[in-house]
C-alpha cells in the first residue's frame, strides 16, 4: 500500500496556505488565508513562500484545531480558516 503524505503549500495566487486535515478516516482539503497568518501568527507582509510555510508550521496546532472545529460544524463544506476564526486581535 502506498501512503501519500500531503505537504502544505502556498496557493497559486499566494493568498492562502492549502493543507490536508485527516478526520474520522477521511482527508479534507483546507486552507488558511495569508491575512490570518499575518494577523494572528506574525507573518510579515510580502514574506517569501518559505517564510509563509514556516509560519504555518509554527502555528499548525492552533490552525488544525480551528479547521477541525469548522469541519465538524460543516462536514460537507470547504474549510477556509480566516482571521475572524481566531477572534479579536489583542
């Protein structure tokens, strides 16, 4: 059996990071907006792709938790994590 591992990647337009969340034996394609990374994970505007992915990796536990909650609330929908999903910025 071949196991395919899905690595997060920056979307072609650069406005999101696309990732896969495995939940209840199924893989779900999800995304987090660049705006959310900038507002809640300290990503600098204009950062190169490598920095975007490193920022995603640093915050992946929080990002996955939010994506999982959204997926449980809307099992059939496309999951896009936005800045609003993290509440007000402090």
